[in-house]
């Protein structure tokens, strides 16, 4: 299977999230964050198997079904990028999504306003 679309999706999600143009929200499950679109949503989650922590992306359709799910292994397959670079990209996306959903910058700004 070719994962070019999924790689392009991760790149665009990263770009839009870095720019503050994408709003992420907490999911009902802990450590899962999601961005909603017109007919579907994207979730990113952190999966810990006891030895490693890995990030996975799921595509959810309008009725809540997971229609695609992928992580670094799928993105690395036949990729022109360096091995491991997709793992770093997914980790960054997870961290940015988490910060956005939990409104980390608002919390930091509030604390700075009190101590400065």
C-alpha cells in the first residue's frame, strides 16, 4: 500500500498546527487529541507498549468509524525521507496538538501576567 496521502496529511497538519491555524481538542479518551473537519476528523494518540512510546494518527468518518490508522512504520515504508524522521514528525504533531487542546500558552501567559 502506498502511504503518500497519509504523509502529505501529516505534513499539512504539522504546517497548519505550527501556524496556529488548526484547532485541536481533547478527546473523551486520555492522551488523544482531535481536529474536526467538515465530514471527518483526525485524532492523534500516544501509544505506550511498555518499551516504547509511539504516536498514531486515526481518520474518523462522520459516523465515528476509524477509516484509517497509521503510525511511523507505515509512513517510513518506501519514504524518501530519512528513517525515523516520520517518528519525529508524529511526536511533534502530538506535542503541538496537546498544547493546543490543553491551551498551554494561555496557562503560561496567565502565570507570567501574575509574576511579572
